[in-house]
């Protein structure tokens, strides 16, 4: 569908968006979208690491640090862009897996 758009149609769509949202809001919206994409990407990587660790634990091989190693600081999750309720990072609850 997007491949069928001609340059004049794309410019018309951009002009309508510009008129609807205004010049002041567009940079803020783009910035928020970028932050959201970065947060989503980092959370997807974290979930992938967790699932790989769970698979390794199930198969009997562990990639985790030994028990006598220093504990790591808790991971924090950033609030969603534009979230007025909390402007500080929120600590992730401790997740423990029971075998």
C-alpha cells in the first residue's frame, strides 16, 4: 500500500499531519517515539536473556554467576514517555523461579 504512494501524496499527508499537530508538538512526539522504541528494545533483550537462562537451567547447564559472587544491583524500568504519574525509574520486583 505504501509503495503505491507518489511523492505528491506523501507531501500532502505530511502537510496534513503538520497542520493537525503543529510544529511545536512534532519534535516532542518524535522524541517520545524514539524513547519508547529504545525501552521496548531493551526490554525485549532482557526477556530474551531471561528465557535463555531458564532454558539453560532446565537443561542442567548454568550460565549464572556462582553463589559466592557479589549480588547485582536491581534492574530498573523506565516510566513510559509522557507518564505524569511517575517520573522516576521504578524498581522491578524480585523474580524468583521455583524448581
